[in-house]
C-alpha cells in the first residue's frame, strides 16, 4: 500500500506541460503527418515556436495583442538574427495561429498582420566562377576522401541542391548516361536537374574508385550516393563541415556554406541568360518571388561593373 501511495504521489508531482507547449507539439506533429513537410522544415518551425513559447512566459496566445507580437519580432532583431531567420519565425507564427483557428482556439490570426523584414537587405554570398573553380579543386590527392569530396562539391554547384537534398540523394537518383539527377526537395517534391561534364566525371570516378570501399564498411549495399567513412548516409551537418574545410583551404570567406554554392549556381545561370522560371524549377522554389533574390544579386554585380567602366557613371 505504501509503495502504491509513493507511485501515485510521484505521478502527481510530475510537472504538466503548459498549454502552449502542448499546442506547439501537437502542431509540429500535424506538420509532419498531415502537411508532409520535410523533417528539416518541421524541426526549424518547431525551434522557432519553442523560442516563441519561452517568450510567452506562461501567457496564453488568446490574450496577446498585436503590439506584443511586434515586441516578439523586436526581440528577434535584438538577438541579431538574420532577416531570413526572422521572416521564417513570422511564417511559423502565422501557420501556428492558423492552426489554432482551425482548432477553435483563436478567432483571429494577428500574426497575419506582422510585417516580414525585407529579405533583399541580406544579399547571399555568391562566388565568382573563378573562385568556384578554385573551390572545386581544393580536395588534394592526399585527402583520404578526395574523390567523394570532389563529387560532393561538384554536385552542389552543378545542381544547386541543398545540403539536405544531397545527403538524401540515392544512387538510383543519378543518371549519368542521360546527364541528369533527381533531387527530392521540401515536402518530398521531386525535380530533375541537368548535370554537366565535370560533375558527371567526378561522380563516375567516385562511384568506380572510392564508394565501393565506403559501402563495404556498412556490411551491405547502402542506397545513399554520398557515404560516410562507415558506409552510412553522410549527414547534412557533415556536408557543411566538408564545405567549410575546403572553403578555408581555397582562401574563401568564412561565411561560405553549401548554400553559397546554391546561390552561385542560380546567379551564374541568370548571368548567362537563363530564364527566371527555369531557374525556379531547378532550385525547387514554390514561389518565383524566392528566386527573384538572385536577380537582385546579379543587378548588384552589374551596377558595380557600370560604375567601374561607364564614362558617365
């Protein structure tokens, strides 16, 4: 009987989740199961909303005013978050509040009235074609995973895919004879991206000379294209580390990341005369407004050229 009383007491003593926490976790499950968003996107929205939960400090969302939501955005700015991160927090809030409307918790969605920061204020880091060439040749003969890393870098630049997309790419997604590969983007949307000769050659060399050894470490034939030293799928975080390593070796800015190659891919296509809609399709953007940031980047480059060379600039 005493043991039963202790068990009952311990159950009663467990802290109960706050209503906001319960709603957020239910919403995150809803995004994962019903909306079928990618795990990376779901995790990002979950982090944003847990930050919002911490800011709430026990208050209920029903009692919030627009001025208070604006204070939350002001706090994000005080934390020196990038405009793109603040914009994603606002999108997370809008989606969460819309969900609460569907659940009958809220009647109005005040988050819809929040203004997003201008993403154009943060121009992506774009490498010149010459710097990209130096970057792609940064892996050296004495690097233990030179062939894998060279194929990895070539694919990032040739396809414009995200690090998470490359991490999830499988051998069956790459069609070297037909010079294209399949990328599985956000929401498991599939898109076809052409491959150039340098990328094809790098992937062929990796498949023939290094991937079999990496796959043998797994004990069975793994499906993933880019493997770790243990034969498992190379994680997104590891891809970031590899890019940072070779960027430093090539003497590039410390801000260079896998997304820098994606930005460079898009900007170089537009500079070469590619249609904006075609670039949108290759990047897997749902809205062309997202792709338009690359026209802004290219215009910045053209303005510098005009100021440097035009006699009446």
